[in-house]
């Protein structure tokens, strides 16, 4: 938050409400950022699903149950 925003808000409100008004700015910026990230994440997810088609479903299965797709044999030790 910039100093100009803080000073503008403190100038507009009464002295009695100055602390509340000053603290609400970063609060609402945080809420707005969270909602924006959530909304844009949903849009990105929908777009990827639409463009990837069946590959997206395959990737979802692999990521949700990785133990089915990993090797059961131990890997060779480089120090062997």
C-alpha cells in the first residue's frame, strides 16, 4: 500500500475513524486479491480442461493415484 493511499484515506475520514479506515484498506485489498486469484484459477482450470480434453482426465487420474504408476522395484543406488 502506498503512502499516498494512506494519507488520502486519513484525510477523508474523521479523526475518530482514522485507525479503522486505515486498517480496512489492506484488509479489503487482501480479500480482493484472494477472490481474484480464486476466480482466475477457476478460469484457467476450465480453459485447460477444455483445451486438453481427454489428456486432462488422464493427468487427473495419474495425479490422484500416483502409487499405481510408480515402480515397485527399488532404484539403484549411485554409491552402489
